[in-house]
């Protein structure tokens, strides 16, 4: 047998050539039409052997070029002895060489027009300074060449549709789920989970590795726009550019579901911060909030990543304004499903009278025809009744999804072998029914382990079949959330890449300066004046015409109340004494503290005490915090976050996430608060923080809210300055 | 072939006879040595046929007596034509007859000394008044006979150890998990889940049905004391006597883990209640709290019930004061396991310097030897290194459990087929290691679906092997909680069956009466007096010698502040005017409201505002609520519950569950609170409520706490009275 390269599968017409020319660098990387393996090896224990074998076994129909200085032949292919021998314009080179050899070979690859390289070697940044230097050298090698790199320290990439298997695992089943991760074991785990739920299989897998060139956000945008990807499952331990990921995700999730499992969350909360906002937050809470804001479906459990990505890729979302109907053959499981839906915040549909009457006629007297519907034995001898019942449910306008729980697929095992044909036919009917209504149908069954044919029929029709009620309900909740999001009018993110933040040393501004900074952005802080002397204070109080608050201004004093730096109910008559009292108290608590002056403000009206804050998250950039303010701020930790800038809709959603929201409608003796005014205030704070490049922290606490008055009573800002 | 009864397997010595005589009614029911099937049938579609078949197929070695008026023969057994023909003293009769026939047949069964009956028929209480009447008739039939009944409307009972299979499913694998449930499908689901995790199998299953006689609590006590039961998995939609269950569980969990999945939780929250405590609570929160108090491991997800019961039955608890070590062959999964442990509130062990040095020597430079330990490839060619590493971890005194995550069992599939023998041997070594240290080892593997032999070896040694990191961590958390509980000094429940509560009509006591009731129980409410006139009010304020609060006393006024019924800072000079102001305000808000007088109390000192309340839960009896008090009580819903009476330890645990606990150490300007004094106060409230049979609600809100002063500022009590 003569070793030959397999002929390219394409016919080479001019239309194909044009299409080929339009392919981007990432198209070439993730859907290659030719692959070189640099460091090909005849040792079956080496990646350079396994890679070539995997490409052959996975049915990759395009040319494969093994390269090794020794030449010869490998698995029926001629081995080229140098990169220079490669034909021009190979799409991808898998580099299976030790780290040290990588920079120079990348230069050679770029020189022969290779589109992209996948660098497996480890020993780079993750190992310390020497590795970091090598990684910098690698980056230098490709700078300006136009060649793109995945890795180093990656498990590889995979296109299951074409068999471009550049990762050292058996071929993944082809399907709609694309995967981004930094962990090779994660791919094995996803493969196992996908198998456990009977599909739907994978499209593109990218092991990101050290992301010297290509990062998560770029892959996300590319895959969301790629033809075969129905959803993207992401596992990330850290996003090198979180803001770019947010912007990419906000756009990608408009058309493609993105499911994300974060690793390293328990460590992420360790960083400390100066302000309350930071200390309450921990970046895990921030990350969760801003990723949700971008439409990402967050996964708490690693065993749900493959399942959720699979369901979201194959199943219609639950339309906004509809509920879920549970259809069951056992009361116990119907109740558990209803409980789990309630915990997930998903409404059970309230069935119409007509639906209930029709169900009663079909299912007979023992059935429960309110939602959850319990057929109570009616299907034991005729599983086809599930189709009739599901049809009635789908016709009810309150129903946006049907969750069938119990024994379906096992009737022929549990009751009578003769039921098998009926079950298989019913599966087909159920699938067609869901497709006709364009609504999700999900099936939970105790018999998935037996892998009955009816389950395969359902899955082929886009109906997920799961063994766990909890997984099924988790999936319904994700489909529900996606339906809500797709339906929200005005759902268009304001997220953008932030202006570059100014570095330097953090300075806490004194309150008058902080107030002026905030006011310059159009955010009122009410009437106030700075008194430089007792005499000015008396005059200011007299001018105010009402009792005032007097607050010390001193560069050393951060928490004014704690050093006796605040007096309330100050009148013109008492102002001089109050000034002296504050001065003495502050000097006693902080000897030598310079007192620049005192702020005079009219006593605040009653109102709800809120917190509005901002930080610049190291991963995600400017973030606004909102929640319950006042003295309870630390104990309650009632705070919601959004990446700034954000829309009015997003501000409203942020408000509603908090306990504070429950106090906005005239709670007890408190005045009602105009939610629109509050949302508008938050939007303006968001724009201010996003646009103020030297601002690093902002605390408005408390912000007093009463009707449409949204009034910061205390303003604290930290900015970066040189020196 | 002649139909004969199989000979009893026992040899019939006198020792056996004595043992037989000592068997209780429940011993006879759940571990029968003879079974009668009433309503035996030759129709394979009928339970009366299936039951006899199931007993034969499941290897039940004791006599089986089919009974049917038609006589004849069934599956090789002679069919008796009446109950009267049964030999005396049959242990269990399975009654497979229609509901109507049940009461009279139960009388016949009792007459021939049958120990217990399992009544399958439905059509009783669950169907309405006619069914309830039939159920009462059933209860009458057994009253005073000594014969015990499971059901009606039950799926049956099962003893997997002896093959006493009185439930219509294939034989369950024999093992240590006993099951109590009301849903037949739940058993199918548990069988599937047990199979999915590779065991450990079942001991006794009881379908409780309508609980006309035997309820959950009696079964719990019986099974916890039975030889073969290692844990009890409970699924319940409602506990007919929740207090009895609590008392039984508090005792049972001292020796036998109890795992509980509740159904119907989302509906349970619907009941409304008069007081704040009730409205905040919803009985689901109460149920969760008091069941945990009794040591029950609560399951949120139905897919975790079988898994948790299996692990708790076979695996040692994590000793209190130790942490968990994660041992992994992939950084991604190690991180996810650490995250999940942190979320579960389980500590990662801090490894000693010696351990880390030793691990480094074994695993080499690339490994991460802090916890989580990542072998980073060291085991790829030698999985036996896991034993060496686990041994080092188990020897570290900070380590109370080892969680191995990754690919174990799949090394011979992933890397080299030659590794199979090493993996199998390593599994044996790991099992022996855990047994020697008497510490839990759990394994998570991506290869469970391949069912490698090494996993069976591990399981046989009591090492759970699970496919999901989340399940493994959930199991570790349960073992950790069990270890904590078993180690707590003074962990002896005060729970007892409550004194019978007094019925009648609910009356809200006026505040002076409520204060006297509470004070009579030794719970001080501070200085206060009741003024009947403005003159008495002035005198009372003067006697107090400090500014006072004045509060209206009126049978119609429940929320005093809302009708202007409270004035603060009242002095002797203002008391008469304040009286008038309150009177006018109350009359204006509630025309015709009778004003009995006004309570005079010295103005309260500063302090932390707490809530202490009590309700009589319809399921669980007297329950105490504790949390943040004052005006935020509704918005925060910060409340913990305990069934009363309870111990000082339980009171302390209740306090620590709340947000309020964060405010007890001198939070901001608030004084520090003596936690012991507060716990003692709660214990006394608990005793008071448990012992006061006519009390149905108590609200002490706010309770002001400052140092060791625990002072209710407002006392509201509801009692039952005739008329």
C-alpha cells in the first residue's frame, strides 16, 4: 500500500474557492479542511501518534500532514520531514512539541501560511517566571503574522461534525453543543454526562489553555455565529478579560444559549476591599450578577452543564407569560415536580375550565385534572392517552411547556410487554405534538437506564428524556428564563468595553469634593454648603431656615459618626456649640486630625434608606451595587450588582432582586418610592461610573428615597491619582 | 406434582421458640415467617396472583398461604378456601380484596391470630366522605384485636433480606437501606437510583398508605432498632402526627441515619396565620427547622434520596473537628469539588507541613500538594500512587475524610489497558485503608457508566463511587453533619410529646394580661404599670423617675402604633396631654374603641431589637421563632425555628442561624449581647409555651437585648377559650 494523502472532499469549483476565501481565521481553526501534526510520532504513547490516529478514526475527510524530521510513514500517511514541506495554506497545525521548541516552529508555520496553531505543551505561565518568559516569546513569535494560536497548555480542539479531532479522547458524538473549557478532564466529564442523558452530542470543543492569543470571548462570538452550534457550554476558572466576555455574551445570547459553570468561586471571594460595597460583594456575587445580566445561564452544579447545554440546544424556550403543566402517572412524583418548579420560580400553569373538563373526560374520575395532572392509572393499559392529555394541555393558552414525569418508556416493562408498540408510537406522537405547537415537552422517566426505544424516538424529536426530576425541572427553569429574556421589550444591553481606567494611587476624596464630582455628573445631592468656620456654620444654618446636620470634613476621618463627627438637629442658636463639640470629639478620637471645615445640610426628610455603590471589578470593570442602606448594610448584605453602564430595564431588575424592593411601596411608616425615579438614578450612576476613568469606588450610603426624591445623604468617592 | 407448603426453614429448637415469642407485632409484619394472600388469584393481571409469584421469585423461604373461596392451586401452592382454614398465628396477611370487603376480612384474620395485615385497596379517606366512613369501619374492625394494619391504599411492604416481597415490583437488591414512603412510584424511582449508583440495596420497604393504624413514627422507631437497617430513607407528603415523628426521629437518629424527602412543600406554605411569626414562617420553614433539630438529614432533591441513604448506611461519619481532603487527577474537577464543599459549609482540611512534604516526595514537582491535592499526571502511569497519597492524607490529624475525584477506574480505558490490574488492586488497597482508619473515603469518577471492576471492589469495601461531583459533595456534607451531631456534648433532645392543647376560640389577650401570663412563667418584662386614668399615668411616670412610653390598652387595638396608640419620651409634665393625644388618635382611627387604660414603661435602653415568637404548628406542635425584630421583621423574614421545649445547645444553634446573630457582638453602635443569657431566655420561652396548653400564639417583638438584659418591650398572646 502506498501512503497517500486522502483527496480533499471538495470538488474545487470557483464558488467553493470564494467560500474558502471568505473563511475567517477562526473558521479555519475550528472547522479545518487540512491539518498538520507537528511532532508526529510512531510511539503510540505520544500525542503526536494519538493525534494522527484520532483524525483517521474520527472520519476526518480532509488532508492530514504528519511532520517529523525523521520522515517515513505513519498510519498510512507520508511524514513530511519539515514544516517547510507543507503545502501552502494549511488550516491548522497541531503542535505536539516540547515548550522550548514552540516559538521557532510557530514562526515557521506562519511563514508557510498556516491559519492557526494548537499548542499542547505545558510549562508556560502556569509554572512561574521562566514559563512566563517562554510564553511571552511565543506571543512575540506570532505577533503580526496573522496566524492565530489556541493554548499553550491546552487539551486541544475538536470539531465533532467533521471529525477534526485534535484532542486526545475518543471521538465525541456529533451534535449541537459546543464547549469552551480550560480542563481536559472536563471534556471527559461532559462526554460521560452527555452519554448518560442520551445525547444530543457535540459540535466544537475548544480547550482554551493559557489563552496567549485566543480567549473565551472571541470563541464565544465565533461559535454563537457558527452554523452547527445550538448552544455553548462554558467551563471557566477565570476570564482573562471578563468585560470583553460580558460584551460578547450579551450579543451571543440574543441568538445562542450560553451555559456557564465557574470554577474557583470559593477562592474568588477572598480579596478584600476598602468600601462596604467591596466587602459585602466578594467578586463571586458580582460575577454571578453581571454574567446573568449578559444573558448567560449560570450552572451551580457541574453535573448540570452538559444537560442544560443539551436541552437548550434542542428545545424551544417557554414563552413568556405562560406556565408549565406537569403530567404524571404518580402523585408522589407529580408533587415533587411541582415543589421543584416552585423552588425554581417557575409558575405552574392555571388550566382553563375547558381543559380540565376535557382531561376529566379522557382520564376518568380518579385522575387529578388540576395542574399537576395525575392520570392515576388511566395510562396503565393505554400509554397513548398521554398524547391526548398533552394535546389538551398544549392547546390551553396558559400552558407554555409540558413536563411528563413518571414511568413513560417503562410501561411495557412494568405492566405488559404488549404495550411496547403503543409506547413507541406514543413517543413519536408526543414529539410531533411538541414540534407542531413549537413548545417544549420534557420527559422524566424512572426507566432511562433501560434505554427503551421510545426514549430514543423522543430525543430524536427534540424532546429531552431525563432520569432526574431535579434535572428536568432545572432544564425547564432555564427554558423559562430564556423565554422571558427573549420576550423582554427593550432588551438590548448597554454593555460596552469600558474606557481604559486610570491607574495610580487610591485617594479618598473629602466629602465636598466627592459631592461636587457627583453633582457634575447631574446627580443631585441636595442642598448643602461647606462651612470653614463656626461663624460660617451659623450663617449656613440660618440660611437653610430649618434644623440642619453638621458633619466634619477632615482628610483623616473616613467614618465620621464613629469619631463624633456628626451632630443632628443643629439650629442657628446651637451651631457654634455643635461645631466646638464636633471639633473636640474628633480631636480626642484622632489627635492631630486636621479639620478642613464642616458640611451643613438641612435635616433629611423621612425616607427609605438605600445603598448605591460602585466598584471597578478587576475582571468585569465598573459595577454598580444597590440594596438596603443605613446601619444595617453590613449585617444584611442585601445587595444586587450590575455591570455599568446598564439600561433602565436592567436597573429595574436590579432593584427587584433586593430585600430593599419590599420597602418601596409604603412599607410600615415609610413613604412609597417612585421606582422609575430610582431606576433612572441608578442608570445615571452607572453612566457616571463607567465614564469616569479615574474613579475606583463610590459609596452613596444612605441614599434617602421618598416619592421621586432620591437623595444621597453621604457621598464617599475614591479616585486614582499619581503619587 | 403435589402442591405443598414449603417447610419452614427454622429448625424449631426451644431457643428459636423463645425468640419467636419475643417478636413484636412489627417484627412479625416487617420480617414475616409466614404470609397469607387474601384474594389470591389465578389471573396474572391481578395483585392476588402477582403477590404469590413475587414471594416465590424473591426466594421467600417461609410458608405462603393463598386464600380464595374457589380453592384449587396456585403456582404450586394449595389455595385455602377461607381465612378460617389458615393455621393459627400467621405473621402477615396481604389483603388484595376490594375496599368494601376489607373490614369483615380483617375481623376474620384477627380471629385466627394473624399478626398484621397489609391492605392494598384504595377508595378510602382519599376519595371523600364515603371512603372516610369505610376507613373508620376498618379502624373499628381491628380496634382491640392487637392485629396491626399497614394501609389501606398502600403499595405494600417488602423485606429484601428474606424475600418477603409484598409489593408489586421485581425483587429489590438486598442491602442496608430501609424505606418509608406513601408513593409506589417512589420505590421504583429509588430502585433505579440505587442501581445507578451501584448499590447498596434495600432492607425493609413500607408503603404507609393512609396510615389508619401504623404511621411513620412507629416504623421509624422499629426500623432504627432492627438489625439489618443501616439507614432509613423517608419520603412523606404529610406526617399525620408530626410531633410523634419528631420525638421518634430524635431518638432514632442517635443510632441510625434518617434521610427525609418531603413532598407538597410548595402547597404547605399557603396557610395564613394571625401573627407575624406565622406569616413569615409558612409551615415549610418550620418543618425544615424542627426536622433538622431532630437530627433528620433533609433532602432537597429527589435524585439524592437513595444516594444519601446509601452512603449514610455504609460509610463512617466525618469526625467533628476535622476537614475534608480532596485528592484529584485534574485541576478543573478539584476546584469544582472545593467550591461545592465550600458551598455546603464543609471545611477543607489544612494539611500539615509534614503531609505536604511527603506528598511532594511521592507525587513530584508538578503536583499541587495543598488541599485540594492535584496529582497532576503522577498517577497516569501508576494509579497505585492514589493509595500512597490517601494514606498520607488519612494520617494527617486535620483530615477526617478523603474525596477522590477524577478518572479513577478509567485509567485502563483512558491511558493503557495494562493498568487494569493496578486499578483493581488499588481499589482494594483504598478500601482497606479507609476501613483501617475508620474514616470515610468517597470516589467520584467520570467512568461509572463503564462499570469497571475497581468500582465494585470499592463499593464492596464501603467506599461510595459516584458519577457526580455534586452528589459526592452532598454525601460528604451529610457525613460531616452526622459526625458533628454525634460528637456534640449534651446532644440529648428535650423533645417530648406535647401536653394536649386546649381547643376553643382564639382570644387576643390585652397587653397587661399577656405580660402577667409571661411573668408568671418567670420571664421578666421589665418595669411597667397599668394606668386607668390620666392621673394614674402622671403618677406612674413620676414614680418611674425617667421619661416613659405610654401605650394604649384596648381590646380592639392590635397594632397600637398604627392608630397613634403609643407616645414616647413622656414626662410627668406631658403625661396628661399625651394621654389625651392617644385617646383622640385611637378614637379617630377606630371610632367606638374602648380604652381600658394605658401601659406606662420607662423608655427602653438602647439594644439589639430581636423577635421571639411562638406558634402551635398543626403538624409539629409548639414551635418557637427567633430572629431580627422591630419594624424590619416583615421585610427581613430573618427567623429560625425550633420545636419546644428545647435545650440550651439547641437554643444557641437557633440563634446562630439568624442574621440577628451578626448583630450580637457589638455591631456598629449597638451594645454586645450575652449569648448565654439570650439562649437561656429562649429555653424558658420554649418551656413556657410547651407547658401552657391554652396558649396558641406568642409575640415578643421587639425584645431588647443589651448585655445580659433580655427585655420584651411588647407582649402579645393569643389563647384558646370556650365561646
